């Protein structure tokens, strides 16, 4: 990143280059700078529609800030003084109020809410958006299904400002699922105008254009380079943000991102190497906030449909060959919770994530490989998302070295971040380093996504087990019925089965670390692990 070019474009974008008297220029520039946030990250969105095919995590950020949902979450203050969303507290957003009954939930919409083009938002737009989410297939449809939101018939526009969701079954995850990113509200008329017979939901249009009414408008997107947001001054679904503009730059080099922060040229960055975060946190110049990622694990996944990983003993051998502590020390630098090495006689908890009992034991790993019929090992490919190389690359090098000691020769395959999700969906990769966190912080939600045989999206290991499916479904049923004893039994059942058959090997629960200038306030940790610009401000 050329510092002079960065500063020049930033000044222009913030309105600093104004041909007026010097005192006024300084005052106006300072004001514009205080209302403009400069963000630098490793990678950017590949699609700005959360309903799109293969939309990556940076793409989630665009949807979160540019679209409204029926409600949002309140905040809570954590022990270290930082802020987080409150999983159990709901606050109005597009809906002013709601009534939840035994068979349905009814939402009263704001009458003054408008889309970015000035079109009033009505219940018909909400219904069309929800119909779209359950119909396009892939991730958004599975996300809605996670809360038993499955059929267009469930969504009813009662009148212009009343929307109803009819329940098809009793499910404790239904209401929480309405607060995630997927059930956002699109400008139905605008999208329909840009739809085609082959693309009835307008996915090609919304891949590159936003059609929302949220707190910010995306006014520029240069893929791989920059996203620019401007505040929607007509937003009525919450307090008007303090920021007027956000400039989000993609800076692939972690060293350059850190340098931009330390020189004061950028305001916020994340996805730095943990070593940098640890060093910045130890200093006093840059503020670092670190939060454990709820319901999330970094893991090594094995495709159980492809030899040799269809053999459980091979998977267990790999689990004993992972250099767990080296990863914690040399990759995470302590900014994570170990998910390994639990005492063998310790019972399972009713929680997720929790540590398994595998630890580094190369002798046991070799013995299991021999029992599986691979005494001399085998060759395979270890793939990772290049968009998050700061963790993945050194981690994969350590795993490659350790597996080599038991005869497993691995070739490291670096996949560009924009292509990662699409490659996962093909179910062809034999061995991967990946991360997953569940938006809803419940064990059965994580397992629905990652271990249920019907889930083709994030069940990256192609794992199929009718027994596992039954345990997950039984836990959901018990949670909905409020049967605590049954719920605890089923959760321990599916966690124990996952550890015994290890289609994926949990390594750690990471921290989401964000580095920012001391002048930045209002940062809040969210389940989607992206920035919410509605609460951020600058001194």
C-alpha cells in the first residue's frame, strides 16, 4: 500500500481538499475526518447480497449495515469493559413492536421507514424478502430452516404495516433466527425491476448493488480494493449513526495494515496476525479489543466420503498427530482457548465449544494408521482460505510438518478467499483448515449446521449419520419443550459422537481481535464477526 496515495484518496473522499480560507479548511477537514472512519482489512466482499451464492464473511458486513431486519439485539458490557451484543435482549428495528403467541408472531412495522431510493417500506416487502430467503436455496435457505422458517406460506402481509410469521412447529430457535443477517428486508419493487425470467429473485443485480433501507448506503464498491458507505440520513429504525462516511480498504499485507494503524493513517483493522495483536495490546498507542468468538472453533476437517478419510481410525490418527500446543503458541500467541487435551476421565459438559481429549501423541497416531491399513502413510492435499492466511498459513505449515512425521505427506493448497466458499460446496477437498462460528449461540445450532446430514452448506466433511441427526433433532425438540434433562442428555450425546468419530478436529476457540485508534468508541462485538458502523464514533 502506497501511503501517499492512501492519504491523498482519503483526504479527497473526506472532503478535505476545499479551495477556501485556511482556517476554514482546517476546521472543515477536522470535522470531516471525525465523521469518516478508515478501515483496513485483508480481504473484502465477493458478493454484497447475503442471499447470494457463496457470499463470504466480508459480504455479511455490507448486508448488516445496508439493510434492516425486524429487530436487533441490545448490548451488554463484558468483564473487561468492552461491549457485546446481548443474545437474550431484543430491541426494535424495522418493527416498532411485536406479539409472540403459541402459533405465530405478529410485527408492527414503522410507518415512516423508507428504502434508500425513498420508497416506503411495507409488509409486502418483508414478505417478499422472506419468501426469497426460503426459496433461493443454499446457505440463506438453510439458515432460515435452522429456525423452522421454511415455507413462503408462513409469511403473511396482514396490511401495509403488519407482518405475521406462522409457526410450523414449536422451535426455540425461531425468534432468535429472525435477528440474524439473512432475514433482511429488500426493496422488492427495485429488485423485481432488475430480475429476469432466469433470475426471478434478482440475484445478479443484488450481487453488485444494494437494495435496502438500512443505516448506511453502499455508494462505491471496487472488488478487491475498496468499499465506501455513506450514512442514510433518512434512517428511522434506530439512532442516527455518528459516522457520515466509512472508507473500507482491502490491504493484503498485514505489515502494511499495522503500519497504517501505527502511523494514524487508518482507524480500525482486524485479521492481523495474532503476534501483531499481542504486541499492539502490550503497547499503549493502539487500543485492542479481544473477544472469544461465541459458538466458534478453528478446526481441521476431513472429507469422510473420500479414502482414506472414510476410515475413522485414519481420522483419529490425524487427531493424535496435530501439534496443538505449537499452534496455540506460534500461531495464536495465546489469543484463543484450547479445544484439546481434556482429561480422559472428565465427563462431557452441556456446552459448545468444549475441549476433546485428543492430544499430540505421534506413537499412537502411527499405531492407528497401521491398524487402518496405512503403515507407510499416504499423500493428500491440505487446503485453506487465502483470505484469512494470517492464521491459516502458519497453522497449515505446522500441521504439514507434524503429519509428515507419521508418513502423511501433504501438499498445501492456497485458495483465494473469493473462491473459498464455492470450493467448499463442491465437497471435493480432502483435508482443510477452516473456521466456523454459529450465529445463534446454542450447541444444537452449531451441530445442525456442521454435523447434520441434511445440511449441504457447512457440513464441510460430508459427514452422514442418522444417529447424529436424531440426537440433534431430539435436542431441538427438548429445548422447545423446556425439558432440561432430555436436552442435556442429547447435547452430551451428539458432542460425544463428534469427538469419537472426529470428522473435524477442533483446535481452538479463537478471539476476535480488533485494533483501533484510541479516538474510536462504540465498537461492539457481534456474532457475525464484522463491524457494525451504527454504534461506532470518533472523538
